[in-house]
């Protein structure tokens, strides 16, 4: 059975605190389900930004997209997330991954070891375990037994972990991956998750909506082909039909987009959210 559509925006910068609160309120007013904050040294610290966004809104969920497990203390992080869950009245979602392409540089800047791929995947598992353990015994966390856990990945090892542990799986495929290229990771996850697959919410982040790339986009991504699954074009109805087909064929129901496109994508959200 298909899951209802949810939509989120990914944002991590604003000119000032008032503007950041306005970003959160705008997302809520446009019908987005979540505001997701990346974990980089070039953007706002995610847990602080999420707390501010939660206090500026009433229904908007807040999440990480995604926390880099390699340079986080799992137990300390879990306690801070429980506090954030309390301050957001149970609107927290926790996204975690093994690190972006440039996460090694951030880890070095923080004086933290980065580790091998296997070590970093083990750290993702450790973060998830600590979050669930701390939330189960917390006196302040609002969500019991804990918040939804999102795992981002596309490789066999991360998908194996996600198949066991994740409530939400974000397909972290290359920007130029065509729609047909999504079938492999989805099929692998389906096989690994078995009966759990139907309980997992599948997510994908859109790189571009329409023809205009965001001003911060690196040059090599500005030329991403129109056949890339992360590029969505056409009228709102045409984009909605594409997403409906992908949900029917692949199970993708949780779609996220950069905050630069929040207004442009809002008509699609209006057509599909909760349906």
C-alpha cells in the first residue's frame, strides 16, 4: 500500500535570526512537513537551528539532513536530541549518515578521526542505538520509543544497515542518476528489508526544480542532464504526475527540496501533500 506524500525543505543559512525563523514559518505555511538542516561547518549548527525553527512554528517537523556520525559523540548527541524533542513538542526527526564527500575535511577541522568506511558505518549504527536507548529511558523526550530515524545511503553496506534500523531511507544517489538508476538501490533495500520494507518510508532529495539552478550550486552540477531523477521540470501538474508515477513504481513518497525552491515547488506540495 502506497504511503501518503510528505514534503520537506533543506535549508541551513539565513541572513539573521529573524530571517531563519521566517524560513521555518514560510515552510509551515506552504504545507511542507519538515525543515531539514544539513550538518556542515559552512551552515548553521543543525541542532541549534532546528530548535530555533521549532520554537517559531507549531506543526512543522524538524530534522537533520544528515548528521555526520564520524564526528559526533553518540551518547552526548542522543541526550541533546532528547532535549530538542522536548523543545519541539515531539516534532523531531533524526537523519544520520556516514559522511558526505567533504565530511573528511570537516572532521579534520574539528580534530576528530574520520575512519574507514566500515568504521563510519559502525558509528552510524552506534548513533541510532544510542538515540533509541536514551529516548526509551528519557524523562523529557516527547516521542516514545523515539523519533523517526532517517538513514541516507545507496551502497550495499548502508542499505543493509538501513534495512535493519531505518524508519526512513533517503536514496543518496549521484546527482546525474536517471530514474531507471533508482531501481537498483530500491530493489536492494526491498530484498534486504524483507517484510520490513513496507514499513519504510522512501525519500529522495531533488537537486533542481524547473530550469533555474540555485546561485550556490557548483558548476559541475549546473549541467546535470534533464534525464536525472533529481531534476524535476514541467507544470505543477506534470511534476505531480511524475512523482505519483515514481511512488507507484518505486515507493518514493517523501520528497525533499532545497529551500531555494520552496515557493516554486509549493503548487506541487498543494496537489499531493497527504494524498
